[in-house]
């Protein structure tokens, strides 16, 4: 101490989300005003960030996430590939709600050499998920997206991304057990 550079950096691909989770500021009616607008990180801005990270010698962990759903930014997979090619972080992590993870992403996502894909789940069953996310996206679809990506990754000999699914521990033991059984 002092450290020569940050250990971790969060790059927000977008502050736009397709969920309106009851516990998230994005569910506020005035979120757009509070956030200073809605945005998706543009390639020029990502290049500026990448150059600055290179200037400090990279970071230990580069996280692609903050408030929004990263897959809402169509340039996301390019950003991950660039970060890996330029060694911006020893470990690259993407956090997603899993709803916009599509089959057309699988090859590029695995080819990007992303280290970790973290999927956040907001309920152990369809009712809790719908109540917490205020979204028409079914939990079953997210489960399918994760299973299909894992099958693609394994069938095509990719070692990464390491996929892990997480849910905030519920006060109800049966919901925790339901989550563990489902995922």
C-alpha cells in the first residue's frame, strides 16, 4: 500500500435493463432522471477505457457489469474479446440476469475467452422470479439458456467461461433448496 493500480475495475456496458427488480434502483419511476439518462457504452468510449487500463498495466479483475443487463449492449462480446486480447485484466467476469443470453452468442462468448459468467437469479420458482423481477421472462427460459450455453461450451472443447449461478439466500429454506435443485 499504496497500490500502483486498482485491483478491480467495473465497466458498465449499459445501464439499461429488461428487468424491473423490486430491490433495484432501475425500478424507480424516475430512474432515468436519477441516472442522468439511459446509455449503452459506445466503442470509442470503451477504447478510451481500454487505453487507460493499459496505461496502468491492467487490473486483476475486470468486471463487465454494474446496473444494467450487459447483453443489452450489442458490442459487449467485442469488448470482452478486446479486453482479453489486450490483457486488460487477469480475470474477466460478466454478470448477467441470463435472459438475453441467446444461441447466437455462444460461439463468440466461448471464443472471447471470458473467464467467468455469473448469472444472477432473483427467485427460486416462477412466482417469486416474476414478483421480484416484474418481467415476463420465465425462470425456465433462463435455466434453458444456461444449460444450452454449458452444453455448447463442453461439446466444443472450450474451458471457459466458468459458469456459475447465484441467488441471494432466501429466508425460506425451501426456496434455497429449490434453487439448488434447479441449478
